C-alpha cells in the first residue's frame, strides 16, 4: 500500500477521495488550509498547509509516494499553488503527481478553465511522473449554482447550454485507482451518464426541493457561452458515470435540498 497525499482533502472531492483511499488500505495524508483534526475523521493524518505560501509543505511530503492535487479556487492563485507543489514534490523525490482537471479546459475560454489548462501544462513539463484526469461538472456544483439563482423569484436559465453532471464519489474512485498505479499521462475523460439541458436541470432541482420559480430564458453573449452551446464542456463518448442527477437529488430531497 502507498503513502498518498491529497491536497484539498476536506473539499467536495477531497473528502470522498480520502475516504476511498483509506478504505483501500493506503496511508493517507490530508492537506488543507483548515484540516479536520477531531474525532470525526481520526484516520487520515491532517496537515495545515496553505499552498499560497507553502509553509509546512516539505514536512507533509516526507515519505510520500503519490500526490493527488485536488485543491483549487476560482478566486485565483492556482498556478502559484501548483508551482509550489511541483517544486516541493521534485525536492522530495515524489515519483507521481495526479491532477484533477475539467473537460473542455482547452475548448471553453473561461478564465478559470484557462488556469486549469495552464496548471496541466505546468505539471506535464515538470519532469515528474504525472496523471491528469478531466471530468465534467459534479452534481454538487450544479445544485449549488441553481440554489444561488433560486434566491430570486425569477431564475435566469442559459439558453442552449447543456451539462453532463457526474457523481463526485465515482470520480474519487477513479482517482484512487490512478493514485495507486503508475503515472499514466492524460487519461480518458470522465463524464456523467446523461447530457441534460440547463432548463431540465433547473426544473428537476426546483421540483425536488419543492420550489416554484419563474424561469427566464437567457441568451448569454461571448465566446465562452458560444463554446458551451457547442458542447465544449461535454464528453458524451465517455459517459462513464452511473449515478444520475435525479438520483443525486432524491438522496438529498429529505434534508432540506434547497435550504441554506
């Protein structure tokens, strides 16, 4: 079994990934700016490291076989954080860095996507052994965006945009397999089992949460919106996920789905 360091180990993907790696018998280190250190998750060794300055990173990496880099923020700083991580990994002699990216980072010119693509290239050129997996949007993100829009009685819905949401636990399982193996380079993309229109996703979410909103079709301008309408965020040829968005909503329907 390997010693595996997960950055962003308390995040949406990091949590199920850490749990899966532990269940598989690995020695897991969870790296986060705000690690859980109580009795809730006693098994992973938690390290409080902020990748924005790298303090404490060499100690966390000592004896590590593989890093899975999940930490990210749309607010910016991912390139700098990845650069510090790569340099520390090279200094520590870590043979394998696994990175989670997004389907369409090379087709949809969103600023966050461009940054993810730049991080991919940084890792590819690092001299480390590497594996990069691109996935479509997690169910959690779709729900989060719709909940934010539903705070208003009128909910704008992008016209012509489709999404292929994927279950985060299935992504975690795939990443765990890559983390336990040899560097594989760019592996096949991973998408959810269904491609759904933004309108259908919004309607299903509102129905599951018992909410009624006026849906306002919205034509978004710009190159990024055009790329989304062309399906640049989709990978229908890799619809590998099994868990549908409807099943995701059903699991949460009894717990205040649209609350908060």
